[in-house]
C-alpha cells in the first residue's frame, strides 16, 4: 500500500495491573496469570466482551518453555472472542514498544481494524533450568529403548549435574549485568551521584502525585491486593536516597549507582488498545492519541565504547530528523528509567554537539526541558517488569497528551525512548488525537 494511502492508528485506551516487587505481592503468580488479568481488565474497561479483534501482540523476557504461545493462551483466557489471533514478540525491555509498533503498522496498512499490544514479566517466577549435561542426559533417556540403556544413562548422572542454573539477565557476550555495564557508562560520562538521586526522587514524587490526583483510575485494574505500584516510595527524600550504599560499579573509584537510583526487579503486565478511529467510534471510544512513527537502533557495546544502554542516543535523533522535529516540539518526553544514570547519559548525548555532528552530520538536539521529563513518574518508582514497561509508558503518555490537548485546545506530541538489553533501544512519537 502506498504511503499516502495509509490510515491513522489510534491509541484508544490502556490498562495495566499495579507492578509488584520481586518476591512481593505477586510471588505465586506467573506471566500467563498477570497478562490474562491485564487483558481482561482492558476488555472490561472498554466493553470488548465477545469482540473478535484483528490481532494481539504480546511478549515476555523471562519466559518458561511452557509459555511458547503466551499471547494466544492469554487471549483464550479472557472474555474476547476466541477467534482473536495473537502472537508473541520479544525485544527485551522494549518488547511492548515493539508490539505497539507492530499493531499500529497493521492498522495503518489496512490489514486489521483493531488490536492490542501488551507485555508481561515476572522476576518472582523466573525460569530456573537444569545443567546442560543433565538436560542432554534426560533427552537421551527419553529416547532410550531398553532398560539397560536407561540404567546406563541414569548411572552417568553426577551430583554436580543436579545443581540448578539460576536465572540471569547478564549479557551473554560480556557476562556483565546491565547495572555493571551502566556503571561503566556512568563513570565515562561523568554523571554524579547527586544528579542520579535527583532523577530518582522526581520519579517517586511525580508518580505519587499522579496517583493522588486520580490519573490512573482509567488505566489500572487492582490485582492480588495491590492498588498502587509496590515499589513506589511516596515518602522518600534526597537524604534517604543519599544514605544508600552503591550497588553497582563497586570496584571503581567513585561508585554512585544504588538500589535507590536503579530500577527494582519487578512483576507486572500492561496493555494498549489500538484501532482505527472509525472502529473506535462504532464502540463509543474516542481516540486518545495517534501513533506517528518509531525507530530502533543498536550499539556495539561488545567491541566499542558506546555503552550497553546508549542506543537511545541514536534512535531518537534519527527519528526526529526523519520527522523534521526537535525536542522543543514535544509537550512530554518519556525516557525509560532503567537507571537514573541512563536517563542522564542519554540526554547528555542528545546535547553533545561533537557526537551529533560526527554521527548524524546535524546539530545537537539540545537540552531536555526537565519540566517535560517523565512527568507522571517512571520505572524507578513504578518498577520495571521488562516486557511490560513500553505498554505502561505508551498508555500513560496517550492519556497525558489527551489531557493536555483538552486543557489547551492545542496539538500535543510525546516522545518515548526505551533502552533494551543487547545494546538496543526503541524510540516512538505519538500525538494527541
């Protein structure tokens, strides 16, 4: 289909469950449970019972082998028409950004009229696997024909083979955790402890204030006793944050990344409903925002010195250059708070004249107006169930944009940047409908 014939993909609504702390309220809950709950909450909120949607795209990062068809199984557990198809997707922490992009493109191309993008993750129910040697022995055992063959294989198992392999999100090529990678970048870019703690404090204060004004009433389905994100600390302070000991980069000269300015391990699920304006109107749904464009980027964090979580420094400029926009053209800017220093190093790169001229042959994007940054709080306060974060941000931002346009009567745009494991990032632009 020619570009001039594409349709507008509208964000019609969103729903999520409160995010829980690892080992907290959702300790006995799995990905399928949480994703189904978030989807059913969306269905109930927008009266979609019995509806056959065009497609559902969802995913998880920490995934059991039994969840090979997670999105479809979740759909079958909801009140949606069981003829609604679904597929799994995964791009680490940007998974539900990718899902939103995929559903929006299908709508824009006229392939579907409606769809849901979603993400879910549980660090409380992370898969624990057996050793490679035990796995290979068990596979051979399943194919053994005789009692003798089976006995020989069983007797070959050694006690050390029985030790489970703990779940890990360390980078396979560097064997460093995301936090240790970011600690290197934090030091290289000269980010101070005070700057990081200020980002963390603002995240908690903004999220608490947003809850207090009832903003999330149309975005949240209470679950397992939670009505607010379990990691939110409304009473935190600069003094409390400053008292915390470093958690990453402790071998360095001045470690500054703590549990307070780093995202906590979390459990949760989030969903976004998309469709054509016409499909929404037929069901009494008014578009909140429109999907405009997106960009994905990757950095060479293995051989280069770009930093594991620095791909947003590439994705956002490419996206803005393509659209002919600058940072001042946005009412809200959402940068995923994997770590407070990730937000700061990304913004520093956008304002770096030498980096932008060398990389894009363009002037730097400039400084971010902090009054526009993560105004409803973000991952440091809400938590970060890896695959769910993108959908949380898209849903929140769509509501913020709709609210802004209603207040001012003027167009309103929002920019999102989400870094991801593997040295990747996804950027997205949406605007008020």
